[in-house]
C-alpha cells in the first residue's frame, strides 16, 4: 500500500514531467448564509445605513473578511460597446441581469486608484473567464478584488431580502 504522501509526490512528478505543469493548491470552500438571528440583525444594520445613504462602509467591512481569505484580484474590462453600459449605481441588479444572460456573478470591492476609496461592487465573468463591468466604463481607474457567488446563494439572499437584488457578501459565512 502506498502512503498518501508518496502518492502526492508521484502525482507532482507526473504533472511536472508529463504535462510540464506545476501542482496547484486547491482550496475547497462552501459558501452559505449566516444563521438567524444574525442574518436579520445584519440585514437591519445594512438597510438602516442604506436609508441614510451611508451603507458602503458597512458592506465593505463585512465583505473584506471573506475577500481577505478567498478573494482574487481581477483584471476587469468595460463592456465591448459603450451602448452595453447599464445603470450607474445599480451594480447588483445589473450583474444579476447579466447572470440571467449566461454570465457569472462576481461580488467584491473595488478601490479607486486616485483616492483609495473602497466601494462594494458587483460585476460579471463571461464564459471564457473574462471579467466585465457593465456598470463602470472607466475600469482602469479601479483595482478589483472579488469572488464568484453561486446562483443559489444569490436567490437565497434575494428571497430573504424581500425580492431585492442587493449585495450578498455581508450575509455569507465561509466553511472549509
């Protein structure tokens, strides 16, 4: 019987010499909603701040905890045609609409290169893996860090929030 460590060494050698590939550590994570009553407390907190137009700080704070561990830096482009740009200030419903057209939904934080301001934001990934922001055309002015959110999670959050398409990251818990 071959021990697991020996198997891993054999696989590493196999990939390295046969396919000329470097083995890559794959982290498997499970995203799920935070539990009640924490969900309702967080929902009330975010929507209170949203009502006075100050919710970005709180969304960024909750999102950074997940993105610091699992987020990826993304090279994001504007849509191929300016006419494909969608409503500014509506990134979450815009990204959901594009998800219904076959794109994946990405949520994260963008940072303005000039001011350093962090903004909670959503954009999309097409079938070839290219990240596209249909809301902001000057994508070169921002750095993007995000994570692809599964559709099931988006629908769960939308349902719990009364059918409103809004941010998801602040409502998530991550398990490995």
